[in-house]
């Protein structure tokens, strides 16, 4: 079993994953490799492995990546080596990828659980991106336009989490992972509370809410 978490830029995906790792010891974050510059507060080997484009291209040629993609002029990829290392430790790999990466992984993973993190509104997403202070006006505009396009891909995911209240979103993510893990392993008794929480996030139960959020992006 592999969990794949994706989101438009600024939806809070990384913060949720970081918190999840603290409270769910069955999963292990698969650290991606990227060519983009390291941001303030990021740590090499924890957030990403940061390398040059030349080195990244060499790794592509050597078939070292399980999946890779180009986003905003930067390359991102998950190495086969990192996945093998997690599985050898008896943990469930947790992927943090963009929308393109999730599409690529869909084709390669049979037993993957795909979770889409979305913002509660256009205004909230814009505020979060501004507060990051990592984009200029042109870049901010591009990310907001791309977020609108990416949100339309929500039907490709198994679960949708609206990251409005952080603690609730984190508990929903934990519930999705715990419930699917217990079902996969044939556990006789599954927590009703977690099952209901996870069920509420299933695609078929979230369509109306997502469509309303999409209306706000217009």
C-alpha cells in the first residue's frame, strides 16, 4: 500500500504531512529530489534533496526515478532507492507530489490511495501564498491560475480534504490512512469514528463542496 498526497500550491499539503508523520508511525515520508532552490526553514534531506538540473538529468538517464515531472521550470522526482528503503523498514511510503506527479503514479501504482488537499476558498489560498513570501506578483498570479486548473482534477482522487481548520484536516488524513490500513490488513474491528471521518472525505461525498469552491475561483 502506498499513499499519495497532492494539492495545488499553497493548500497546506506539506504542513499536514509534517504533522501526520508525528502522529502516525506506520507511514514514512518519501523525500523527493528537486532542482528548485531551498526555501527558508527547509532542511536538506527532510523536505527535499536539492540538486542541480544537470545532476537530475543524469539520474533520469540512469533510470533512477520511480516518477518525475517538471513544474514551474523545476524538476521533481521520487527515486526508486528511497521507496525501497521505506519498504525495507516495514513502513508505508507516503508520497508528496504535484498534480502531474499523481497522474504519473496512478499509472504505476495498483494499490495506491490518492488524497487531494484543497483550500477552502480562492481568498484563503491567495492569502496563504502571499504570506509565504516566495513568489513575486507574476508568479503569484500564475500559481492562482494553475490552482484553478488543478482543482478541476479532483475527480482523479479517492479522497478530498478541505484544509480549512488545520487540526480537523490532519485528523481526516490520519483517519483515511488508518482505515485503509486496517481494511487492507483484515483487521476485525475498525474504529467507527475513524471510518465515518474517512468516509466523509470520499470523492463521491465531497463533489458538491468542491464544486462550490471552484465557483469561487471563477
